[in-house]
C-alpha cells in the first residue's frame, strides 16, 4: 500500500478529496482539514514562535529568519524515517507556507528509501486542477481526481454564468494587512469568476506589498480581508483594526479554508465571493457562514 506524508495542508485536503486519505501516514502541523487528518503523526513544526505577535512583528520575524538563511520549519527526521513514505506532498511556491528548502531536502536525502516527491506549486486555478490530477495519479485515484476537477470546474462555470450580465464589483482583496499585501496567484481569477475585479491583484504571480494610497486609488466598493494563514475570527479582528475606506463595504473571510490553500475548496471560495458580490444572483448553499461584514 502506498504510504503518503504530506507537508502541505492543500496536499492533505486533495488526498482526502480523491479518496486517498487512508494512505496518509504523516502530516505537517498545519494540516487540519478534514478534521480526521489531525489524528496523523506530525512531521514538521515551525522553528519560530509567532503566537501573540502582531502582523507587523510576524512579518519582521519571518523576514529576519529568511535573511539569515535559516528555515522556518523543523522536520522530524527520526519520525519521517520511521514512517517510510512512498510519496511526499510538498511545495516550493512560498517559504512561509510549508517546508520547502534545505531542511526538507536534507531530510528526504537521508531517507533509506527514495520517495516520489510531488511539488504542488500552483500559480493559477488550472495549476490547482493539475495538482489534483497529479495526486490522483500518484495514489491510483485517477478517476476520482478527474471527477473532482470536472465537478469543481462545473461549479465555477455556473457562478461565472450567473454573474456574466451584471456589472463587476470593484474589489480590493487583502492577503495581509500590516504591511498590506494584494491578492496574488489564483485569487484574482477567483474574484473574476465571481463577478468582481481587483485592479491591484496579480494574476498568476506573487502577491506584493502595497500602501493605503494604493487601496484608496483603486476606489473599491468592497474590501475582502483574507490574511494568509488565518481563519475567520482572526481575519475579523484584523479587519476591525484597519482604517475605514469611504464607500467600501468590508468583509472578513476564512482565508485558510478558501483562499490561502490551493485545493478542492477553491470552487467553494468562488461561490463565497459571488455571494458577497452579487447575493441576488448567487445564493450561499452551505450551512455555515465563513464571512463577517465589518461595521
């Protein structure tokens, strides 16, 4: 039986979504969805203690660590050796998101067995779909992966059709609030599919720093606060601390679930945005509410 270790929350979600969750034998400390994943042994942990720090302090601590050449994560090499994975899921898109540098390369090199490493490094929605198919192939779940991609594509196409004949909502999407970071990679595509337009977004590219003057110059009707790595409660807290922008409705959303992790829930993230942008056209069909309007 194929044994999988995932260093990446999106990879873990994909594995479960294609029916390969029973093959997972280890996870990163951040792999928390679906909930049953939390029972797996933890193979990596952060090397920095960031609890209680402000966003600005987190940004400085991470930047200082990376400038020093040290990694942001520690890999439990003893546990990894004991788990003896056949497949490893990781990424090299963002050094902050998961182990991706020297610490992981060394750990994998020293394994007696040489696992197949899947680098899940999407820049666009099409890349996310390719990642799902790659995990399906690696776990002998190709048919399920193809079905999942088709199902999600159908959901996003339906949203696009529902909003095609209404004016786009002018949006600024914040992936971090101190300092400000714009939307990058697949998120501007999600906004467009949902019937919005973010003039500051960078489709298929890294998100970048910007200023409040940039935000004001974009004249947004709506600001979406989705700080990378945070859930709804923390996003709402940060949104309430921001300066107001005249004429803009502010929403905090669960970034971890729908925007920061490029996996199966991206389609649901498009549906979420469409409901915020065009509620009369796009109902929210789920029994939970992963957003808050900030007064």
